[in-house]
C-alpha cells in the first residue's frame, strides 16, 4: 500500500494562519488514504484509512501531521495553497513531502468530479468494527449526503484533496466538469458507499 494525505486547514486569512489562537468555526481536517501498488501500477480503489478533525492552532495541526507522517510515511500530503495556506505548506514541507494543490474550479465542480469515484465504487470506507470512534466517519457521510446544504464541508474538502493528490502520481490528467445532477439529501449522487476489511492478502468488501 502507498499512502496519501489530504489537508484542509480551517483558516483562510493570513492573520488566522499565523495566529497562535484556535479557530472557533470551521474544522481543520486531515484525511489519510491508501492505494494498492503492484508491478509499477496503482489499483483503482482508494481505501480511506483515517480521518481527523479539530479546532486547533497551526502548531497543533502541524504536530498532528508530523504524527501521521511518521506512522504512514505517505507519498505526499496535498495542501490547497490559496491565500495564507501557503504558509502552512511551507512549514509542513520541512518534515514531510508536500504537494501543492492549486484550485481552478469551484467546490460544486469538484464535488461532481468526486462523485464519479463513488459511483464506480472506488472509494472504500472501513467497516464499523475496525474504527474506535465511528462518529467522525458518520460526520463525513453526512457532509457528502447533505452537500452543499450541510453545516460543514471540511472533511469533504480533505477527502477531495487527498484523492486529487493520489492521482497526480499516476500522471493522469485531472478533469473536473459540472455534472447533470442536483446535490442534496435526496440525491443519488453519493450512492456507492462501501465498507472494507483488511485481510492478509488484499482488502475485501463486507
């Protein structure tokens, strides 16, 4: 398995990123994913290994990234570098490989792009018995199902950033275009949630 990390810092303003205070609105999030690598090629599935979110300082967030980097040894961590988030990328790349993600599409277009991975059953979540606290996984599910009307979309951003970053190592063009469907809790857009369990040979679906 090769591991990838997607980061979504809560702060977007320079003074917030540089502040020692904690944010009290959006979450800072980290999503860890993995892809099978065999015979020089990556498999199509993306296994979501770990989710993290917190209202924290930049230093606390960097500390969590260091911890995850030490444990997973990812290919890279993808960070959106709009506005002041470049400051975070500069600090993080001192101790781990960083890939900067430049946004050229709005969040709706990125959601339609992400939709295809769920429809093709490529995004695999762990079974409930494999995680100590399932509430954060439920939070991600809620964000996806309620998008874009939900209260938060921070885990969604971390997930999309991680998947986008994982594809870049395959040298494939990333095309994001608006789709024909409407989002919302009654939409079939996010159909295809699946559970996975690790075995000695390869993951299998529950």
